[in-house]
C-alpha cells in the first residue's frame, strides 16, 4: 500500500537536517528526542503525537518533519500529518502539491488514504499534506470523521505525528491534543515569554493532554540549535 501512488522526488530539503546532515549535532539531538520518547513508552504505547507551540514562528513544523524522519526506518512506518489547516507548511518542506490532503479525507468519504498520502525517499517516512484550507478547521478536527481517519491511519502506520497550529492562536491543537497519546511543545528561545508558555500549558491541562516534554528551539544561529528536555 502507498508504494505505487504519490512519491516525493529525491532532492535535498533545506529544513530536513536529519536527512541532509545525519552526522551533525542537531541530528544527534533529534535522535536524543526519539530515545527519550521511547523511554516514555515503557508502560504504554505512544502512537499519536501532536507537535505544537504557544505562538507562531516557533519552528514547530521543522521540528515535526525532522522528528518524523528520525523515527522512520525500514521497520517503522511513520506518517507526518499536516493538521495545521490554517497555515500549512509540510507541502513546502517536501516540495509537493497540496491539492488533496487531510481536508479531502475529512470532507469526501470517497477518497482513500492511498489516494492522498505521499511516500518519501526516506525508508518508512510518509506524509499527508493539509489539502485545501477549510473555513472550519476546529470543527473538522473535532468531528467523528477525524477519529475514523485517525484509526484508519493506525491500521497502516506505527506512529502518526500531527503538525498543529499554535495553542494560543486557535483551538485546533487543543482539540487534537485530547485525541492523541502525547504532546510535544516547541519553545523558541527569545520569542515566547513565560506567561504565554504557562497559558498554553494550562490549555493542554484543561483537555487532560499528556505533555511529553518541550523542545527549546533557536538557541543560536547555527544549525545545531535544538535541545530536548523531558518532562513538563
């Protein structure tokens, strides 16, 4: 399944550090993130993860893409879903078309997963773009149809990573946080103040989200600027 459908061309993507520079310090940091998440899976299976932030311009989409690529392997099939139905970026990262995607699945029951999922050149890594931007993103994500789609994804993939909008801007991330196994919170150094972070944390607690940890992003101007802290 998915092997003869849409394929991502094998060319370099500037934001995908773990694929372009696998030996770099930043790639090692993402492997550390993966290891810490795996440690948190000892007593329970984490198969659906939301990646979000308090505000915009946090680098959460870059983190989502690199994290998905880090988990992907010949043995593990990982699906990166662009669930930011307001300002989607996954199609830009992977340089693919975004005519059909998650919103197509949500609004057209005649569309199948294999019709809209892209298979990348990285073993085990698949992507689902957002599709057309709808007028009611939060309602679509909160729908029973979304739950059906998520369950269908779990039939084919070992892990699903949802790239979500910022928590303080809209309710989308809150909605999905209540439907998934865990949340990773991206904090850009110097751009997110303490009040915003606590407000976002409070929003996650209100929906009883499982906060796995936080990634402190944009520590400096070099590529090696991702650090992971496990815990709330």
